[in-house]
């Protein structure tokens, strides 16, 4: 009865993956990880730069923090004076 269900031969070979498929999968994975990795490395670079500025002078480190705070404050004032228009 086996000849009704199976030819008795080996199963047909499946097509192996090509280099194009491997490169495509690698590209998609790296594209998904690019933004989180950039944020991570950028944050570490900012912290290293801040430590370097504090090692030069406490005033240099505090002024860098002050510049960032002033930029955030300026953005807040800009958004307050130019509210979004909903249609």
C-alpha cells in the first residue's frame, strides 16, 4: 500500500538560499538596528565629551549643560508662541 502514498524515492531537494537572500536579510536587520545603535553611541559620545569638558574646567562643563538647557528653553518658547493649527 505504500505506493499509493509515496513514490519510494528520496524527497525532492529544496532550493538552497542564495547570496542575494543572505545579503537582503542582513541589510534588513542592520537597517532596523541602525537608529537604536546611533542613539546609543551618540549618547555615549555626548557623555564622554561632557566628562572631558568637566576635566578641563568645571565652568566648561556647566556652560555646555547651560547651552543645552537654553536650546530646550528656546524651543519651548518657540512652540508656545507658534502653536500648531488643527484643521
